[in-house]
């Protein structure tokens, strides 16, 4: 019996740190289930002073469960709060090059855009993974755009959250005169 108690105390921190399970059905609403899917959209990518481009992308849409059970004081058990949201489960980042006519210093701007591949119900507190994609762009910039430039895929798959601010990366392809 004492060994069971010791094992229980050793496992308790691991259980507390484990990610909460995602809930597909609730006992109070047995006829309802959570759903989350990627829907095709046309996204307009723009930047001040540049020509916008339309790209095909996906948006996460669905209904995921969240609940909060009232607390007691003094608290006898852990707070029973759960929150899931429909968000990207798999995404990649793509550089979209925009032309900026009339701007000699910055004739083009590269926008980093999250391309959503799959969506699922995930914990509301999940942080987006944007930093790795930004490092990849700065450390491994895509080849200069060819005539008819457009999209460059990054070799970085990541997870992101809904709509986020996209970094504007200037590209200088013209030679400067001295």
C-alpha cells in the first residue's frame, strides 16, 4: 500500500502538467458534439503603398466546448475550467511578394502569411508558433523574385492561431547607384 502512495505522489506533477484532453461530447448535452474544420477562403494580402494580392487560404471554423464549474471556498478540488477553440492544427508559412509602385526605396514588400492546412479543437491558451518562421525568413531568405513573382513557400511547418499580424519584409532587388 505505501508504494502505491509514493507512485501516486510521483505521478501527480506529471498529471498536472499534462495537456488537458479535448472534449468531443458533454454529459449535459449528449446530442451535441464539437466540430472544427478548415474552410476555403480568398484572403487579401496588402501593405500600405503596395498593390494587394488575393491568395487562396483556409480559415478555421467550428464549435468547441468550454465550461466552468463554480468554485467553493475553501477550495476542496481544483478549479474545473476547460476551454477549447477551433484553431490551426497544422500550418505552413508562405512569403507573398507585393509590388509597391512609386516607392523607389522599397519597390517590393514580402509579407509572411500563415497558410492553414488542418484545424482542430485545441486549448484556448495555446500560443502561436511564429518565431521559427520569422527566423527562417531572416536566416534563409527566399530567392529573389523572378518576373511574374508571387509566392515562396517556407520549409517550416508550424502551428498558428487564427489571424495574426504578418511581418513585412522589404526586399531590395534593384542596384543602388552611388
